């Protein structure tokens, strides 16, 4: 009988110690929430860095997945391995899914084409171009990524935007923003943004709460060798639903009344403060191409996203706003023909990417020539 009691006591002790250790590890994990454990990566070591940030909903087919940890995302990208020297000119391309390259292989994205076609140097330095676009429409999301990669000393950032990425009320709804509240609060302070800081629940940073995040980081590492062997990071098929060209007689745009978009409704301050907050880096802002429909009710709507009144007002606002502060701004909205869009009003065919690449190369060349002129001028 005494022996049974001892066994029961021993089991209770083991159980108590296990629970205590589990609670302790969770508490310690919370204390170290600011440590960038996602930076521990096999990318650029055991296998090459990726051409674009990890994103994907079919990891078994593409050896890629959507994760929330920004450190792991950046460390998986080739920019984190390329040591900047005095002989290279580093260009970062920021933007949404159209820049990331939905339905395009890495070599056929805007950045892939730029890498192949730029045949000149910038102020005598070799040009290196990096794709830091990410599939969601939010300039706040862009700034969070930009803040992470500024440590890699970009010389020029070309920031592609559109109306959908600038609507102020939508900035905090992007998953990458919602899943990185610590980083969000940090850039709100650092860049003096007008968004309210988010309350942080420390329990959200326990091992229990972060188990999916941790698992995704590990999965990203495990997919590295498979990805390196296949060079596949998304399912690319010609069998997609084309972007809409025919519409109802619908003037609506989100919760805005007709002709009621104001400057304060757009998050232009994210771009202004992002540019001023990273001195020493040059910026060019580009209004990206959109599908301009010629279908039914195309006199009311340019495409699925935008009624004409809203988009026209947006273009007027940002042109005046950026010109006032001397931001280099180019409007490519009507650059690409309607036929050269795929499954969205912003996703381009290969021919559309080539048209955009040609104009972007001209921007870069003009920028570099101006830099060289300024350096020669006493």
C-alpha cells in the first residue's frame, strides 16, 4: 500500500514539474519576444536565397508558403546574402502582387526582366535589382518591409502604388500588418505615422500562441532544398479566370460617396514619412498600370477595383501631393493595353511585364544620368 502511495506521489511530482517547466518556457519565450529567431535560416547557406519573398497557398506543390515572421521572410531572400560593396548600386522594387509576380516565373517578373535587360551602370557601379514586392495592397505593409531591408543599404527604392494600396481605412487590414503588431508599433513611432498604436497581449507571444508561426518557419526551411532543386515557387497555369471587363452600372467605391475622396482619406503620409525617414536613399514613386476596360459600362468603371470618378480623383490628389513635396513621381496608369492583364486588373501578362520593364529601365537610366551629372557639377 505504501509503495502504491509512493508511485502516486512520484507521478504527481513528474506531472507538476512538467507543467511548471512548460509554464516557465512559455514565460521565457514571451520575455524574448523581441529576439529575431526567424533570422536563423538555412537560406543563403545550405541553399540559395529566394528571388522573391515567400508566399503561397499550395506548399506541397510549390515548396513555398505564406508566413508571418518578417525576419524569416527577409532571411530567405537573396538580398540578405548579397554583401553590398562600393562597386554596386542596389535598387529595391516595392509593391503588391503585381510586383511579386502572380502567374509569372521569377525571371519573367518586372525585376527578373530588369536584371536581364539593364545593360548600363549607375555612376560607374553595377546595378543590382531586388524584388521586395508582396501580395497585398497596403503602403503600410510596404513600409514595414522597407524598414526591415533598409539595413541592406538600398541606393534607390522604386515604390509602386495604386489607389487600392493607399486607402487609409484599409491599411491595418492586411494580414502581414495584423500579424506583426510589434513591428507596426515600432514604425508608427519611428516614422511618426498617424495610426493609433495597437495594444499588445503578451500571451500572444507565448509558445502556445506562436506554435503556428514557429512551425511555418521550420517548414520554410524544410522546403528550401526542394525549392532549390525545382526553382518552383507558385503554380503557374494558363487556366485562370480573366479579369472582369464588363460591369454593372455601379459607381460605388468602398464607403466613399461619389466624388468625395479627399487627401486625408489616402495614406500619402506613409510614403512621405517613409522617404524622409530613410535619408541617403533615393526614392521614385510610380502609379502602377491598371486594366482600363472597354467593355460594358466601362464609361463608369475602369475595372473591378475602380470606378472612374474615384480613380481620377486619386490621380489628381497624389500628383499634387507628391509634386508639392518634391517627390519623384511617375504615372504609368495607362501604360499597358487592356489585353495584357491576366486574372486581375493589376496582374500583367509577360508582354505587359516587358512593357513595364522598358519604361522602368528608362526611369532608372534617367535617374543614374542625373546622379552622374550632379556628381560632376561642382
